[in-house]
C-alpha cells in the first residue's frame, strides 16, 4: 500500500474512473499534461452551451492563472445541458475551469475514459485489474476514442 499511486485524481465532487499503480513512470505517462493522454468526461452544465462557447472550448481556452491556452477540447452534445468532453492535458480542475471561463458551471462530472480505456460497468467503489494490453495502451497514449461512439455506449 505504501507504493500505490493514483494515476488521474478526481475532485471530491467528481465521479468515475481512477487508475491505481505502483509504477511511477507509467503514472507519469498518463498524468503529465505534456503527454496528452485523452480523458473523457460526461458533464452536466448549469446552462446550455452557446455556440460561441463551444467554439472557444474547441479552439483552446486560456484559463485563469495560466500563461498559455489549454489544448483544444472535443465536445459531443447529449442534450441541452449534458455533454461529453475530451481533454488531452489533465490540468488542475481543468474541465470546471474551462466551463467557468465561458461563463457556465459544471453541475456534475463523471470520468468515463482515460487513454482509450473505457470505464466498465462497475458500481461506485468497485475495481478490476487492467489487462496487459490496456496497461501498454495507456503507457503509449496513442488511442483516441471517438465521442459519438462513446455516447452510443452510454
């Protein structure tokens, strides 16, 4: 237990996929913003996103306290206030800060995937080991999921 590391922490009010490892290098491949590992979230917003806000998020937006914009996000609309969002950095509170920057607020946030590995149908608090293929896939950061296909699996 002393060697366990969380690869991809979640805020106290965010649910979803968390990876646990004892391999610091593997953890770095997933969590370092420069590695550009895709993370997909389902988010419920306080208000519908305006077209201009979507465009800003998809271009990359400058967050408060940062000196350069985030990488572009990918959005998929599920309904007026529910969206899938894919980010490729994993900065501190990134999704919530991005939505605040376009004058909206995240009501709920659930991480569905990291690096092409989808969260399987586990109940809160349950866990399962990753396959060797998934471990290697995550270390390579080469898999990018299509949000429309992820939406179909919901």
